[in-house]
């Protein structure tokens, strides 16, 4: 777990479980503030992760190494 510092007084923290990450490899998974899904039809392997907080939303992309 790592804090993300935003424009608010308190950092935002999310905990990602292994089951959530494993489920996100094959389809959309998550609820509430965390969503993860594979990049379908991109030609390369990638995964997307959305983190939400009252301060905003972050979209992260993780590409698979060759």
C-alpha cells in the first residue's frame, strides 16, 4: 500500500488484493473506488486500473513486458 498525495489534507490509500488483480487479467473486476480490466483488442498485452477518491480519479495503464 502506498499513499497518493492529492489536493486534500489527507493522502488517499487503496489496498489491492491478489484476487482482484487476478480477476482483472481476464475481465472487468472491482467495485467502488477500484476497477481493473484487461486492454482488449490492443495487439499488445496491457491492463488498466482506475483509482477514485473525493479529490479525483486516476487511470493507470500497465503494459506487459515482452
